[in-house]
C-alpha cells in the first residue's frame, strides 16, 4: 500500500504485517538504550499538524528519527495558514522541499484523502476531524495482542463519546478486519447511527463481565453541542470507569484510553493508574507501530 488514509486501507494481511514489524522494531530498538536504525536514511518525513497533539506528533517524530529519516515538523499555528494559505498550497510547498511521506492531522474529515491527490509521497492520517485515526487503532490492536496474546475472538467494549471519536471509528474497522467483536456503549445521543459493524448497548454494567478489553473514550467537549451531553455527574455515574466497575471485569481484562484523559470524568484516577490500565504502554507502543508504518510505506531497507 502507498497511503494509510483510513483503517479500511488495510486488509488482515497488511495489518498483521504492520503489527509483526512493530514487534520486531521494538525488539531491535527497545531497551534502556534506544538504538537508531539506518533504514530510512536520506528520506524526509513531514509532520503536518493543523490540530493540537501531544502523543501522535511526538511519536511520529520519534519513529521517523529512530529510522534515521529527516523530519520536518509543521504546525499550522505560526505558519502562513494564518494568512489564508490553503491546504493544497501548503502541501505543494512541502512537496517542493522533498517530502517522501506526509503525516497529517487536520480538523476536516477527509483531508488526508484530498492531500493524497496533491503530493507524490505517502500520506499517513494522524487524525482527521471525527473521521479516522488509523495509527491509533493499530497501536491499540498491538497493545491488545501484546497483553492478551490474540485479537481474533476478543470482546472489545468501546465506551463514551463515540459520535465524535475518530479513534472509535478506526478501531471498529480494524478490529473487525482482525476478527475481534466490538460493542459500543454510551448515551444514545453519542452513538452514531452509521457504524454498522459493531453491537450497541446503553448499559455499561451489563457488558463488563464479558469484556476482554474496555476502551474508554475522551469526552470531546470541543466538538460537543450541549444538546448531546448529559450533565458531567450523570455521564460519570452511567458511563465512567471507576474502581467498582473495574472489579466487574474478568481478571484478565484490560482498560485502555487513547489519551488525553479527562480524569474523574470518563475514567477515575484509581483505574487510570491501576495495573490493568495500558495507557502508558499504548504511548510507548505508538512509537513502534508508527515506525512500522513509515518503514513499510517508504520501503525501508
Ligand atoms: N491519542 C491521541 O491522538 O493523542 P494526541 O491528540 O495527544 O495526539
């Protein structure tokens, strides 16, 4: 494949190849002394971020550098975007500087698809609007497989503000491709009607005992209309993951969150900091998975 615009760009074989490659790259570069590999020496990766990010932007930068690529970080804030320059003209400018891959985060759903028509290099979606965030889904799948040993047949429960969640959309597609069963749980106003390959429940307590994985989603206040949202206290009471709910899970089950978290809203500190939480592992795994994506898209040697 040339681009990773959405999870549907990956069939089971390609997705598994990325996860296996990430594991091998983690083995080669992991440990206390992080080693660099020469595989992308002479290649240029541009991080084109129109929306804020901590984890994704830094981990793509770390991933590219660990593969010895040159990295250009572009943030819309402080750029000529403030003078009205379009995405296309920005992309062509970066193209002229010799980008082999453009990693894009943008507030508009579909921006990576449009970008792929304008640049010669590979396009990687780092989150577009409420549409998709495929490398987050890959690092989530990697984390599940590392912790639980498999993906096929897992019961994965995704909880909360699904409506605005590009993480949820990518996870539903990728986990379906890899044979896991997904159940979406949240207030009826925050469950979209267009996701068809997942079960839906409005009762979190009912689904917990059969869940292998519970993925809590951030409540995206910045994308929220007041009419969608119950009060914070009501939301937390019905859909928040606290210690009591965590103890309803099977012993082997894990609790995930893509970050950033609203501690005390969708997840309590007791759960976020517990041994069942994979939140910090997800961040570390993100570097290995993004290395694998860049390596495979750019044909690293
Ligand atoms: N999970 C995630 O995309 O986090 P950032 O917004 O910090 O990149």
